[in-house]
C-alpha cells in the first residue's frame, strides 16, 4: 500500500566518514553548507548534550502514531540515527523512556523527531542524543500508516536514508551522502579558519576594517569628524 511500506537503504555513509565529521561543530558544518540546510530551531536537544553523529534511518509517520518508529528500532543497527517526520505535531509523544532503552540496546546512535517526546526527566539525564520539537505526557497510537527509508522533510531539512546526521547543543543537521566529502573538506577548512581567528583575537590583532567598509558600501552615514 502506498504510504504504508518499508524500503531498503540503497546507500549509506561509512562509519569512517561519520567519524571524520564527529569532532566538527555543527555550526561549522552548517556554514560549509551555505547556512541553508540545517534543521529548524524547533528541534532542540532533550538529552544531556552528548553530540550526535550517525547514519539516517528515516521514518514518515502519521502525527501521533509510532508504529513505524517501533519497526525502525527493530531493524536499526549500531550507529544508526532514527529521523522521524511526525508532521511537527506535538499533541502525542512519539517516544519515551521505554523506546529509548530499546534503541540503546540496538546500538542506535540517537533520534531526531519532528514531534514530541515524553519521560523528559529520564531522557534529559541520559546521554543518548534525542532531538525533538516538544514534550507531552500524552502517549502515542500504534496503528500506522507510515514509511521507513523514504525521503522526508524534518522542520525544513530534507533527509534521505543513508545520509549523515549531526547534532550538538546548537541543533541538528543532515549532510547529504552524495556531497559529504566536499562538505567535510569545507568544514575542516572552516574549523581551521576559526582557530586562526581565535588566535588573532587573543593577540589583539584581529582586523575589523571590514565592518566599517561594509557599512559604507551599504550606504550607512557616519558622523562628521569635527
């Protein structure tokens, strides 16, 4: 039935490629992707702040229903990140403590949910990365429909099965597998550039002429020098 099916992941990022992204701040990767592809600000870390890096298993589900998320947990492997398009609805929770523990036992690297969680106190105290749009005590339904391993949109971020998912305290983003090597190199260069900037600030030699130059270029009027 269309809209109620499970697909295979045709390609997925290697563990080595994920590990090369792992130490890079999400903000640097986002800058390397032209600041256009990160998940929206609604997707906040609900856990203790442990960074996230893994390979996407995608789930598209009816809002408030977690049947297909249960199935995704059952077929997930170590290092997978379960990314769920729940329509942004936060009326019913999609996962809680019990499902988190099931996922931990499978070696799942984390969750990204465009929907709600519950059992926040337990999740917040834990190190399993879980990003979500909200919290509610109301439990989910388990009827379907839904799809696993299809292209989804999560708060404006397109995710395909096998893509790389990264997250830290600033938020979460998806690195398309097809462009991952190019993005990795640009991200590394961004990290190196920022480190040079930190050194320049500490040594009080940061050139700030660009600020006034940009203001003048854009027509800003400065006070006259008396």
